[in-house]
């Protein structure tokens, strides 16, 4: 029986913090303490999602120059292009700024490059075409910070370029643009460094609307902010958490026709939408357009006011997402065979093929990382260059690893956990060799096991409907950076166990705590293999959630992991 996850349960709350948080229920006190909120004021700011820092957008370096230049373009009716990325963050950022500037009577258009023909980020051909078409100002969103040569080209052809991006800039090498808005650039004093690309775009809109009196409301943009922030796995802390909570509220009453249509094909009730719905349903469908063809369909869906066109586009994205799922499943299987076949004990997994679809290589890499708990790279080989997509684990900063090999790369960029690169084929072998050696150096002394963090050891008798309604729902939005509250219950009796779902992948249990006689339904997604070897008693790590089925609302345990009762690593 495989038990390869390490469970972490933080220490009990201190008496001092317990006293300071006495206004809250005991379980909630422990959760707040685990997250570092040890005073009543801090706890209330977190639970109410209120900022405890200055969020004035003009604190951002480059914001004043950018807003002045945009004002001039609006006044002179100069053509403006919003140049975005083809993922959900880039598409929502593009839609947000196009919508904002249209409301301010700007002459504005969106431009999203084709992943397969143009690749990621700025490219000179696109800048040339925009210039030839009369565009005088280009504003990037979610890209551009690692495009110094393209920024220089824009300057050379007389195109003003404002770069807004949230990715890490190359060390000591900001692009020579008219202005750069990036909270991670040296000297930037904006207090929150975790905004997604769409968060930066929203701050530009906020800055503009502080100058232009308008009936247009910033709140109407927050559904886009929530979509892009959650889908891009920006940490749900600080201002992101505030914007996403407000954005979910906006989504529940959205007037955006495309979002309503997308929710319909995803079988999601917008009136009850949460961050999980974005991460697992809405986001993947919006991403599917850019992964398989081009992201313009997603952009049009989010901006159209035509109900029939919105319905048509939502259906297209849904079909593309099904195709994306099929391609990803096949690619992951083949990438696994290549990577494990070459070196089953490697600290970094690598697979490349000529026919790998470059739009889904990141998803295949992510599946490898999830399965083997190793950094993984899946790449698509072209005639002269190879494009790779990387995913990693907390113990290994993948972009720093690429920085270490920058002399071999045409371009690269990303975050600690995800990155991408382009390399000339003649350098590919050496790149793989150096990355694997670097990973071995960094990881050989690590005990590489995925960890799952719980809040506390609990009794199942504590878990009733009012616990969710009075405590747990105030932690939302949960996700990356603000984990959903999980708990550990020991020595729980298994009253019944069966598999459910396609291929019997999932596990359905009825659990009983003998001391109280209290029973709970539990679901374990992708834990179906346990059914044939289920011990009579188990230790469980679970979250507590609403389960709505056929109009009936109940509550269930969602098993994240289980072990035989008393199992010791």
C-alpha cells in the first residue's frame, strides 16, 4: 500500500494567541494561528478580506509616466494596442484594459499572439505590423519584462511601449521601454509583489479612473481579475485575496454574457461560483483556445455583448477543452515512458518529441511532477528550435535553474514553480545534461515527498453544518497560497467502501467515529485503488465541504489522503 505523502500538523495554538483570538470558535482560532494571524485585528482583516496596507496604484514605479502617456493617446485619439499573452491571465488582462480604454473613448484594440506561429511574448514582426497599421502606443499585459531586444526594436521603429508584467525581470536588465510597471523590478515600493498580470492591469485601470470621472465602475472588471488571478495560480494572499473575493461576488451577478455562457457549458451555477470552479472548470476552457489554436476566441468570448455569439464561442471552447484533455492524456503517457525510460532515478524528468503539441506540454509536465514529485520538462522539437515547458516542486526553483543555463537559451522566463524556454536544437543535449546535474546538486540531500498540511487533529463529531457556515467559509477564496482548511482524524472505522466514477477512480466511504457514534459520508477523488485493500480502520486527512446534488444540500468529508490507522512512516 502506497503512503508517500508526509502529513504536517502544526503545533497547538499558544495560550497567548488563544486568549487574543477568544472571540472566535476554537477550530477557527487554530486555523488563524496556523496562518500567522495572532491578534484580533489581524484575524478580522484576514477574514473580512480588508487591506491593511496602502493600495494606491501610483506607488508602482512607472505608473505615473504610463498614465500620462495613455492620457495623451486618448486626447489625440492615437491608436493603442493592448498586447497580451495567450493564457487566461493574459486574455483577461487584455480584455480588462481594452474595456477600460473603450469606456474612456480611446482608439484601442487587443492583440494576442498565436502560440504556434509567434510564440510567447513580444515579437518584432507583430510590432512591425502594429506600427504599419498606425498604432502609436503598445501596452503589454502579462508579458514583456524579458523582451529587451523587442523593446529596443519598438524604440527603433518609433513605437512607444509600456510594459506591464508580473513575471520576474532578468537581473539588472529591464527592457528599454517608455515605462515599465512591474512590482518585482528593483526599487519598486508597492507593498504587494504577488499580483497576477490581470492584477497589474486592474491597477492601471484604477489609476486611470482616478483621473477620468466616469460612470464606468471598477467593480465591473473584478470578474476578469478573479478569473485571471486564480487560473494563473497567483497566491491568494494580500491584495489578490481581496480582489478575488470581490471578483467572485461580481461573477455571481455578472452582466458579462460570455461568462454566463461559459458557466452554462461548464455546468456551473454562477450564483454559487467559487475559486475552485475557476481553477478546474472555467479556467481550463478559456485556456483551451490558446493551447490548441489561438486565444482570440477566449478574448472575444469575454468581450462580446452578443448573446448568440457568446453561446457559440462557449461551445467551441468546451469542445476544444475536451480535445485538449485527450491530447494531454496521450502526451503524458508518452512523456512518462520517455523520461522514466531514460533515467528512472533522475532528479529532473525530461521528455521531448517532434510531434508534441506545444500548447499542452506544460500540462503534461505538470502531471509528471504530480506523479513523481520531481521537476519535469516536456518539450516540443521543431526544425531548428525546441520549446520546453517546466513544472517544479517547492524544493527546486525552476527559473533559477534556467538562469543557470541562460548562455544556452534563446529565451526563458517564469516563476519558481513554472517556466518556459526556447533553445536551439544543437544546444538541447547540453541543456538537459546541465539541468539534470543542477537538479542533482540541489536535490540529492532532500527527502523528496509531497507534503500535505492539516490544521489540527480533530474529532469527527466536531464537523456539522454550522462549522462550515460559521467558520470555514470565511477562509475563502482558498487555493494556491491560502490553502483550504484540512484536518486529521485518527482511528476512524470504515463502515462501507465502494468505488465510483469512470474506471472506478474515486472512493466513496461511510465513516464512523466509535466514541461518539457519529458517521460521515466521505469522497476520495483518485483514491479508488484503496477499495480492494481497505483496512477496517483508517487515519484520514480531509477537508469539509458542501455537497449539492439534485437540489439537496449536504456536507461531506473530501479525503486528501488516508493511511491504515496508526501507520508510522
